[in-house]
C-alpha cells in the first residue's frame, strides 16, 4: 500500500543556479534530473523536495502564466526540515554565505532551529528536538 507523503516543489528561474544553491551550498543530493531538465528531485536525509523550472512546455499556458505571476513574490510558507547535528549544519550554512533570516536558538516548543532564505525568497527552517527532562536525567 502506498503511503501519503508531501514533496514540496520550489520554482526556480534558473535550474543550474537552483541546483548550485541546494546541492553545493546546503548539501542536498540530486536524486533525479539535472541542470538541463525542467524538474529535479532532491533529498536531504529522509526529506525530499523538487526544483521546477519555469515556464515549461509540459504545463498549460494558463498554469505557466499563474506561476510567472507568483515568481518573485514573498511567501508566508516555510519548509521545516529536521536535521541531525544542527549546530554543525548551522556553521556550514554560515560558511557558505547563505542568508540567515533567524539565527539558531532554542524554542519554547522543544526545538532548536534556525531559518534561512533561498535566492527565490523561500524560507527553510532546519531544526532538531531538544532533549526532554527524562532524556537529560538519563545522561547524568
């Protein structure tokens, strides 16, 4: 039986630049596709996402027009990606010159996280769970 899953797609005006950012600077891995294709599947651990170039011949003219109307506009959406060894990853992102929207910090809802912005203005929040009181006691 197929399980439900969500695979976000980020529209990029330049596939080569999109791949460079997500693979070279953030450490995602290309699963399928490449710089000369209209769709690239990426992974980061167990997280999956796609890059789609715009416009493309396999969408309808009306859909391409709607996509083009949204490119470059701010989005309230943020993708949350669970990442092991968050502090080391935060250091890597900083070394790559990625725009940090919100620096790494512990949150009252039990997560340590930070948020970056990609070249299209999309936000990605990387996080890890903070240890619970029981986990902290077990370590002592």
